[in-house]
């Protein structure tokens, strides 16, 4: 069994704190980039769009739908650039595994 990545642990810590810290939870909802900067110590770029949502108590389950794909299977110029350049959330908003710019890695480097 593999262990969780640093980013997975960080996300678990953020959601655990949001479950008990009402003010932090509100910052995640109203200004997620600033809240993430507060936790990680890394300035989250404004171009990196983050959204946290609260589950309505009357809803039993929530799912995030994947991005709608081109039915012809063609990648956009931005998607091709991200794949070819190996970009990540730190520079372009795409996530990647093992990147030196992951949220947890950046917080360790800058702290």
C-alpha cells in the first residue's frame, strides 16, 4: 500500500481544519488562494483558480464532474503546452505528480 503524497496530506490537513475552524472555512470559501497561502506559506498565483464548496446538509453525496472533453479527442493548445512543457499548478494551473512545485514542496522550500 502506498503512502499519501505530501499534497494529499496537506489537503487532508486543510479539510480537517476547515471542519473545526469556522473563520478558516469562510476564508477557504470566499478567498481560497489567500487561505492556501496562509496554510502553505507559498503565494498561490492569482491565475491558479481554486474553489472550495460546502456540501448542503440535505445532500447525501457530491461529485465533481470532469472537464468536458473534445469528442474528437483533440487537445487544446493550452493542454498541449502543459503536456509538452511539463507545467504544474505553480506556473500554469495544471497539477502533476512528483513536481518540484507542488504545494507541500513549495511550503517546505520557502518556510
